[in-house]
């Protein structure tokens, strides 16, 4: 009944519009291989080339129908975008300039390069924008040659994160090299003779080979043969050492590239992570060698190789997230009981200051790379109803430098609550709402719950438009996420993944009992792995929510994890399970959203996908939507929108428009017309 009432008011669309028949997604059965072979009724829609005329026609038809169904909310979506443009965005991020070759340099997201002699000088453009007028474009990283002559760029023009490295001569504009199928990591050697890049493995896009470009030629330096391990690159704080890192989900191994080859620091050991940084004579490591991630110090690289480390900062009960080296200090940012903290150690590793950065529904972090010669540290803070701002900390005194801005009284209220889960676990929830709205409010519940990602309570100007129209916005920090540390993460992964869904539904049920919430207008939203969370919750409690938005949702858990040739699969057995193991297979089969769709009254849904998405292939949302329409006993609508020029993330030109459609869809379901 609840869904029928909502449908009657949906989108304020003309009757003829709502009656238009949903374009079909025909069945294309395919025998799926794996430990247990099975027939996927829609598996034949997979096209790795993404060029099948029949597929593209189908996706365009689905897009047109979705646009037609949403035409009644067009004015609301446009109004939302107008509001967002006028919203307070908080203190802007400080511009970060690279000092190199006697100048300061900065690249913008559009691919343009700017140069200035110092902070007072007017910047001049050295490279015109490379972003095309339409279509997808991402500048993932850039690296300037030490003498400022050459510039290396990592760019993606499809959205699949399979980058092309372009090496340009800034003086002539000549392209010196074009290296396809790369990761985004770039490093010049200290002498400027060598550019290091990482090649992606075919099909899986796993960064697996280190290549050195020198004088127009490339040579292979190192190759990672374990399919569950990935390569990455970084430079130490003092710029002295180039590090090649290989890691899987819970272990790491590092190499020095200082002499042109890959010199092993410490051999890999299952379950042990270590990450090196140096400043002058200080050799420090973040590692979980003795259990929780902590900070260790070695007297030299030779002592490091021999395992002679001294514990400087134990991680027990704390989740170490960031650390920075300064001339006279080491700064550590960590989470404790869900809140952000900062510890300042002196150069000898002794604790000097310990400061809380947040409490409750807020978040803060060390902003940017920081100048290691400075005595000041920049911290950026925000909350669900608190626009981003930053302030400086004096590392010597542990005192905050004066903040000239006085925060105005907010019309919004935010807080952290705790909900008792199905098995007695206390699940944290971050909420925000507008104070003076007293009538029962609609609720949008967001969830993610994977990879140990804490899903911080960020400030989102878009969310304020929901709050102004009588919504509460909430984030369920379910197990599988990392807000409460590694144990919270471990208890919601693999065979324990059901805990994430139990927590999400427990939060929804608890909030529905709140007199300030309208229990008939509860909505859900999740993206990627969060899409799996929401889709699984819909299977297990189809009538709990009045509608949902699933953004590029990972919904074919069993099918994807049974295909080792897909990107991420072999690296993520520890996260989701390995179907070759009977206990893992059984747990995945019970949870997989696609495989557990059944005859039920599913609520209205709006689902997005990206044709070139390499993390969640387009065919997952497509198949899931087809099967859900077949199974649902309710009227929907069940809308699918696939971005044909994008991937896992919406392109810069369409992201806001997409968000406006999603929010207008939820507002319309809630009976809000303007």
C-alpha cells in the first residue's frame, strides 16, 4: 500500500507519461563457469568491447525511457542545481604549488599548467587546457622534470582508469612519448634521466610492471607475478628515495629505486604491512609488525632491512590514518572510538601533544603535503552541517593559531547516535536535519560498509537541499567500514558480510521508530560496494524503504568474483570471498543481490551505471535491473541510467546534473514537488 501511495504522487508527471510501457531487457542466457556452473539468464549482455550495436541501442533506449519518466521532475532538478551553485562551500582549499627548477608550478583539473616565479608573481599559462569540450576526461597525476623542460601526464579519456602517460616538451609542445595502458603513478629519478611508470595487466588493469623510460626507450625493471598483489610508487618526504611498493589486502613489500634497479627493503610476510618514510637521518615506518598499525623507527636503512625497529607509537585502540615528518616533529592523525585525533611527537619520538580534532558527526584531517621545514601544520575540518574550514597548529606549543572567522549559528543540527544491532553490536549513525522543521521528517539513509573505509560525515551542500525540504540525512557506519577500527572492518567482510546488511537494516528500523521520522518515507542510497549493501537490504526487507538510489552498484557478487579475468577480482578474494572455497561460496550465494532477487514488492528505484566502468562493469546494474523488473510484484518505476561516456565516477561535466536527478527522484517520491 505504501508503494502505491507513493507511486500515485510520483514525479507529478502526466498520466500518459506514467503509463508508457517499460522498454524490455530481453533475456540472453549464458552458462557461467566456475566451481559451480550456473545459467545466468541475462549474462549474454556482457560485451567487453563495449561496442556492440545491439547493446548500445538497448542502453540508449533505457536512458531515453528513464529521461522520459523523470521529465516531470525536471524543474525540481534544475532548481536543485541552482541552489547548489549558491550554497556556501566553505573555505576554499589552499592552492598547492610545486617548487621545481627555480619556479612554482600548478596544474588544474582541466589539464592546464601554470608557472610563477614566486607567491607574489602573476602566474602564466605554460600549457593550454587538455580537457575536451565534451566527453569524459580525468587528469589523474602529473610529474615535472627536475629542470622544468618536460612534463609527464596521466590521463583517462574513457573512465576505465586505464591511463595513457603523455610526455611533453614544454618549450616546443612536442610529444616525446605516449605510453598506453598505465596506472596513474609517475616518478622522475632524482637526476632526471628516468621516468618511472607502472603498466597495467591486460584485462584486469592490475598495475603489475615497473617500466623505466630513458632517452626515448623503455626497459622493464620489475614485475609482480602474484595476481593478488598491486604495484604503486611514491617518494619519501625528503625526496631522497624513490619507493616501489607491492601490496595485497593485508601485506606489503617495498623496494628502493635509488640506483635504477629495484632493491628489496624487506621481504613480504603474510599479514605484515610496512611503509617507509625518511627525513634526513630519520628512518620511520608505519607497520603492523606487532599487531595494530603503529610507528617504528630504525637507525638506518641497513637496520631496517635487518628488522631492527624500535616502536615509537603503538596503535593499540587507535587507527593510524596519516602521518607527516617535519624537521623537529612527527605528526600522526588517527581515529579513536570514531573520532579524529592528532598526536605530535618530537624528533626523538616522544609524545609532546595530543589533541582531539572532532567529536561526533564531524571530521578533520591533515591537509595537503605540508612543508617539512615548517613549524606549522594545516588541519582541515568540516561536519555534516559545518562548512569546510582550516586552521594552523603550532607544532612546538601544540596551540592553534588564531582563527579570525567566527562561525555563525547554524540552522542545522547534527549528531552521532548509537543503534543496537541484530546481534547486540552498537552501530554508530551520523545524522543531520534542519532545526525548525517539527513535522515528521522523511529520511535518506546512506551506507557503504566495505574495504575498511570509514565513510566520514562530510559537509555536502547538496544534502542541505534535502534538509530544507524536511528530510533527515543519515549515514549508517556499518561493519565492513572502518569508523571503529580494524576489528569493525574485519567483522563485516568475507563470510561475515551479512553483518553489514544487518547493521543497515537495524539502523533503518531504529530510526523508523523515532517520532521525529516519518516511517513511511524512509529512503536508501549507496554507491559501488554501498550499492551491494543497499541491494542486499532490499532483498531481505523489500518493504522497509519507500525508494532507493543505487549508484554504479556492485550487485553481481557471485558472478564477478567467479571471473578472475575481471579487474579487481583476484585482489579482492579477502574482501568478498573466493568462490572456490565452499564456505565462501555459500556465504556469497546467500548475500549476492543479483542471485537473491525474488518475488516481492520492491520499492521504486533509480540506478546508474557507466559503460566504461572497470570496477563495476555496466552489465551488473543492467542484469540486476532486468531481473528485478521480472521479479517485482510492485509497479516501480525501476529506472536505469547508463553514462555512455564515463566510468565508475561521473565526468565533471555531468556529475552535478546526475546528482540533481537522483535527489529530485527521492524528493518526488517523498511528495515534495519544489
